[in-house]
């Protein structure tokens, strides 16, 4: 029978930090906690997706950059 590999987790523990763009929500017992703001997350993801189109459109369209200068 196969056994799973024991691979150590190399990611840093960030449980003590609050999100950079946070909003406050109430839990079921009334406590308020800070969570990531979904509007800021959507905005950052849309900017990440638009990066190649705004920075290097010729490379995406298959046109060599030297021909455009």
C-alpha cells in the first residue's frame, strides 16, 4: 500500500497578521473580526488580469516589438 509523502510546509505562518485591505464582520456570537475586503480583492484581481494587455499588447497579439517601434 502506498504511503503519503511527508513534505514540510514551507509557507510562512501569517495567522497573526490582519489583511491589508480589511473589513469588519460580526460572527454568530457577536464578536467582530477583520476579514479580507472582497471588493478590494476583486479590484486587485482585475488589475492583475489586465496587466499583460496594458503593458505589452504587441507581444500578446503575436507582433514582434521591434516592428512596432
